């Protein structure tokens, strides 16, 4: 019996010594746990085709995604459609270029605030060699009148995007200023219902006229051998861009915090500098000018 008791006592002692030996050294640093992969946030930007097709967003959005670990889904449509997307709450922020529509978007409570981001300008493109003598027009009204005379006499079309985009909205305002209230009913007027790129391609093929934002035209110029700028640099052709977060009071599900981070990003000194430099190396001039 004594031998059994001794054996049990010895076993208990060995177990206790083992447990003591397994205790962590109070002065030793704990082993670091493996870093958990940081969750990526997603957000949606609805924007006009000019910012996308020109390549600007491909240049700067990756910087935003890396800086904030946010994945940006870009919806590239006409300004009117982008604004409608914001009104439905199907995006978190819009970047567009139709000042009156943007201000209405905010006034109606769909957006929180409009922020200036950048600007470029519109140009009128037409047949190479300017057969309609449009370039030397004194102002945009005279330019449009000269285009009408040429299109009517030579069976040359004016091609419109016709898609409620910012460019289309500007074009309709210009026709109204020039006194053409029923321009869409003219035989020489062709409403495409297409984006800027497709409209320019069709205008080139048909050697007609069109209103385009300078950035998209310059980015496609090599593909448009039959076209050239036939009128430019009129104050009515100014083309400002604004960025507006969707109002979380109207659509509580939107990613408002991420949208505000994007506003801060676009209006930051670093991004504004990149906007001003974009296009210079390839086209010899910037496609957009910083305006924050």
C-alpha cells in the first residue's frame, strides 16, 4: 500500500512540475497573432462618359482605392442618367457636368452639397477643311447659323447625342440661344441617343457636325480623320464638373462616409494637380483643368 501511495505521490509531483513549466513567462512578449485581412469597402460612383472615356478616372481612382481600401464601382452614363441614378439611391456619389441639373439635384434633397472639381470646354467639330466657314464666326450664335446654312445646302447632318447627357443639355441650350426652338424637327438634325464616343464616330463617318467636350474629342482625335474643331473658345462653351454625395437622409443605405472621403480626395491639392497634368504628355495639353 505504501508503494502505491508513493507512486501516486510521485506522479502528482511530475504533473504539477509540468504545469508549472508550461506557465507563460510573465516577462516574455506574447506571440503576435496573424494579421487579419482588412475588409474592403465598396461604393458606387455614377459619372458622365467624358470622365470615363477620356481615361481620367482610370488614372486617379486607383489612388483613392489604395489610400482608403475602398473598391469603387463606376457607372458611366450620360449626366441625366447619372443624376437619375443618384435620385433612386442606386449610387453613393455623382460626378457630372450640367450645372443647373446639379443644383436642382441638391435643391430637391437628393444630394447634400455640390463641390467644384474641374472644368474643360465644349467644341464644335465638323468636316475637315471647314467647308461651312464656321471657324471665324464671331460667337456661338453665328457659328450655329453658319452650320445650319451649310447643312441645309449641302445635305450634311448635325449629329446630337440625344441622350439627356450634360453635353446634350448644353447643346439644346445653345440651339435655343441661337433661336432654334424646334431644331429636333429639322431634316439635317440627327438625334443619335448614343454616348459621346459613338456620336463622334458617326459624325466622322458622315462628315457632319457635332458638339463634343474637348477632352473626349482629343482622346479620340486619331480615330476621327474626317473631323476637326471648327469652333471653340466661346464663353458659352464652358463646361464645369461638380461632385455631389447622395443625401443619406433621402437614402439611408448609401455609403455617405465613403462618398465624403471621395469628395475630399477629388478636391485635394494632390489630386487637383494630377487632374491638371492629365493628357499633357499624350495630347500636348490638359484634358481638364482643376477647379476645386
